[in-house]
C-alpha cells in the first residue's frame, strides 16, 4: 500500500522539553490510522506536526522529515496554507464559526477565491453529504451553526474541513466531547470517509481505535512504541508496554 | 467575639448592597438634577440657532454641530489607527522589551490629564505645525488620549476570541491575515464596537483638551456652504470650533447674556442626554451585532 505521509527521525522540543523522540511512521493512503496512549504522551503534538499547527507555539523546535506525497512539508519552499488545505483538521471541541450553517461550510472555499453562487451551493451540499449531515440540515442552512447539537456541530466541522478538498483529515479526539450516539455516528462516518480520504485520529478510547482504525500507533512518554495493523496490535502486541496498556494495566 | 460565616456573609452582602444603592442614587440624582434644570429650555430652536452674546434667546446650533463633526474627525483618525495597532499588539507583537514599552506608552498616554493633552496640542499642533485653533488640531489632541483607548479595546477584543476559532481558520488553510480579518475580527467586532462608542462618548464630552486646540470661538458659519475649503463652511477642518462642552464652560464662566444660566443648563442637558445615548446605543448595538453575526435567533 502506498503511503501518503512518511515521517522519519521526528524530534520536537517545547523549549527544553523533549516532547517527541525520534519518531518514525508511515501513513498509508485511504486508511484510518489511530493514535493511542496515555495523557500527555505526545499524540496531539504529533498530529499537529502533520499540518504544521505547532508552528504557532512560541519556542517550539521541530527536526526530522515529514513528507506528504514525497515532499518535505517543513522545507523552505512549502506553502503552509496550501499544506493546510491538503491536510485538514477537526478539533476536540466542536468549533463552528458563529455564522450560519451554510456560511460555515462555504467559508474555506469563499476565502480561497470561489465566488460563484451555484458552485458554492454545490460544494456545501457535497460537503454536508460527505459529513452525513445534509439530510438533517438541508432546510436549515441559514440557521446559526450554534443552534445545532454538539454531535451535529462536530459533523459540521468535518463538512467545513471537507469543503476545501483535503487529502488527509486529522481528528484530535473528535468524539470525546460527544454523547455515545453522536460518537457512533462519527465513527460510522469515518469508515465511510476513508474511501476518499486518509484519516489520522487521536483517541483516548481503545475500543474506538479497535472499531474504526486500520492501523494503530501506540505512544508513551514522547516515544512511538509500536505501530501495526490494528487487529495485530490489539491481539498480539510485540512490545510488553503496549500489552500492558491495552490490557489496562496502566493509563 | 467570633462571627459565624453566615453572619459575615450577611453583613458583607448588606454592605455591598448599600454601596451599590449609593452609586445608583448618586448617578440618578446627578442626571436627574441636570435634566431637571435644563430640559425646560430645550426646543428645536435652541438646538439649531446660533448663540447670542448680549441678548436672550441664543441657541447652541453651531456648538452641537462642532461637537459632532469633531467626533467624526477624531474617530476617522483613531479608529483605523487604533484597530491596526490593537491587532498588532494582540497578534503580531512578540513578548519582550519593545512590546512592554509600547504597552507602557499606551497606558501613560491614556492616563494623561486632558488639560495637559490640551497644552501639548497647543504647543505641537497649534503652534509648531501651525494649524492654529482648528478642528483638526482639536481632533489630533483628542486622538492623543483616544488612540490608546482604541488600541486597548481592540487588543482586548481580539484576545478575547477563543483559540479554537483562530485555529479553525488556520486549519482551513487561511493565511494569518485572513484568519485575523475574516475569522477573529468578526467575532471581536461587538466588543470593539461597544468600546468604540463608549470612547466616542468620552470624546463628545471632552472640554479641557479642546480649549487651546479647537479653540473657544466659531466663525459665523454658513450652513448652506458645504465646500470644505471655504472659511465659513461648517465642514472646513481648519476653522476654529467651539464645542458644546467648551461652550458650557465658557458661558458659565464669562457668559453675559441675561439667560446665560438657562443656556448653560440646557446645553448641559443636551450633553448628558447625548452621552447617555452613546452608552445605551453601544449596549444595544453590541447585543444586536452579536445576535446578527452569530445568526442566532
Ligand atoms: N504548547 C506547549 N508548550 C509546552 N509544552 C507543551 C505544549 N503542548 C503540549 N506540551 C507538553 O507536551 C506533552 C505532550 O502533549 P500532548 O498534548 O501532545 O499530549 P497528548 O498525548 O495529546 O495528551 P492528551 O491525551 O491529554 O491530549 C505534554 O507533556 C504537554 O505538557
Ligand atoms: Mg491531546
């Protein structure tokens, strides 16, 4: 299977603190990769190196190579905005803009220069369908996004990310603020989305990783301990620390 | 004697209520007194006709116009500068000596006594830059203490935008500038606008800073001449202009018209009503904009 992203010798420091230690990971195209591990082990930090959101943190230092389709995204000739269009992100707390549902989804395309009304309508519908939200909101497109439920807001955020046509979608504990039913809906959606997108998700919930991901990476204290096919990692881990974690002996 | 927590709580509550009550009574009394004295004098004629020096029946038309025009001029200067600098302080400035220094300057400027700002305006704008007593010199003097306020309002507004909103913008591949202008500014707008209108109220009521900058007299204005370069045009920014607040001060101290006291009372009522309108208006607009921008019904 071809990899869309390849990460090698990745080290990240927050000031003096060594948050990511010499990590290596391949992310195969059109799969779901899950990051698991105890709190504070560096999952979010790693995820945010993939679309350079860590650039915002003062005093951060990143070394190593992170490639998207063979291009190093930290090289000087990388355009960060183009990168972030290709690598979209969904956050832990649903964070729709305080605007209408339509405007939320149309935001990215509009600011990237699409003015044509018909074209925008088409993008909004396609993105909302892609996020399995269309049927629920098609008659409320002008209502405030804030009037939606938490689960709907999160799917709206997914639709907003899809609207700029990314290749990779990063999700940082995107269901942890949601109720079980909304969570299941999003899990179902993720399985659907991997037909067209590559998904990398952080989760605190091992069952979720087992349910939806193809590959799982186990993080511990800034180290990437083990990466494998999900089934294999959960049934037959190589590293004893992985086994301890998935059998619930710590974390 | 040891008081129980409950008793302490009750006493503290009573004390706070008392002070809150005192402040309300004080405010209501003050406003009530000024309105009571002045409101009988208000009429359309009073608001539109020019003042008289020796006779009764003078109005405050030109002064009212001057106050409003000066406000517009000042805001035209301070709003863009203040918002620009506020964005810089909130989003671009790196923590360090330079930023701390700017912050210090802003704080000091905004706490200057306005009479000092007026004298500064006299020395710099009126004399050195040779603007003479003029609306422009007045507007520049008002800028000196309004600009820091605008910077602070904008900075606070922008900093108040939740981090999630900013990250949402950046994660869509928007540039930093677009994230600021298209994501963060709209969210901060109600805060910024509310603050701006409050600042406008302060500008409108200012007198001391204008005595030696905009001046204490107005030329005979021709309200049919709207060419800003004509010396008798109300729109000419280089003409001297006595504002409402300055006018009140002047007739109170040296007015010789027989009805000077009533005119001062009437003008004070107009001033207070206008400032109140600014305050209420800013609240209303802030709420309205918030509802409108968030499309929440
Ligand atoms: N901006 C920052 N500055 C300094 N240290 C940070 C920063 N962000 C994270 N860290 C530290 O880096 C480590 C990894 O944090 P990270 O958020 O990646 O963990 P995580 O695995 O996502 O945890 P959680 O499951 O709780 O979300 C933690 O020790 C954290 O304290
Ligand atoms: Mg995290």
